[in-house]
C-alpha cells in the first residue's frame, strides 16, 4: 500500500495516570512512544504526532508534531482532523490517514493492510480495528476526502467517533485477543505494570 500517513494520537490529558504525557512513560527501558513508532513505521509512508502544548518535549523522536485546532481537548476526532489538515497541506499526494493511540504499544504488524482490505471489500470509506468483541474507534483508516465533513461535525459539537463514522460507513476488523490483545492500552499505573509484563513476554 502507498499513500498512508500514520498519525499517533497523543493529545489527551491522561487523567487516570495523574496527567502528563503517557507517550513518554518508560516501558521496557524506552518511552512508550518508541514502541508505537517501531510497530507503525513499516506500515506507513510517513508518521505524524498529534500532541498539544510545547512540541519540544517530543523533539527526540524526529516526528512532525501537529496540535488540535479545535479548542478545549475535543477528543480524538480533533486530533484526526488536525492530521488530515496537515496532510492536505503538506502531503497532498497522500489519500489515507491511519490513526493509532500513543498508549497502544503492541499494535499488529498487519494493521494498515487489513483495515484497507476490509474497507475496500465492504465498499466503505472508513475502517476501524476491534478485539475481544470491542471496537477501537480511534484506531482506524480515514480518507482525506472527508476532512471538511469532519470539520463541520466537530464545529456542530460532535465528539463521538462511532457516531460520525457510522454516518459514512465503516468496516470493523477483528483481531484475536490471545495470546495478548494487540490493542491493549495503558490508562492507569496498573495497566503500565501489565504492559511491562507483556513487553517481557513478547520480546
């Protein structure tokens, strides 16, 4: 596949971790963001980071950083719109954005391929990942062509990803949750401890 920008969503407030940047928390001896980048880089033509505040704290990762343009921490949809807008201006030849969360360090190696294949087979413009019977709406494939519709929806107060994607049509792709869930995300200190255990097991 060509023409895919990988967007790592790190614009949340991490309230359950006591605030700060979850992406910078150490996991198996390096920042969690390192793990996400390593699993995503081979699947995308380029990577972009969505984060708010001073972007200098991410300088060591060598990624362009784009902040939300919608105020007051409007959620993942705002980060996705920021990524789509960046693409339209900086990489107009790229038609697709693959979004993932910065706190999911065990992403599958076939994420982009399976999402794109499912979207094409279903005839839908969008696709999202699922595991253990649960959809992960922020982990998905988005066409740049829908960015203006997304902008209008956000301006009208829409904040729920599933509500917006459902109006356009979204293919949901299920991954097995055993021996580990590839979309395990770190929300709490307990989750971080479990991620350490998984990182040791997975290697």
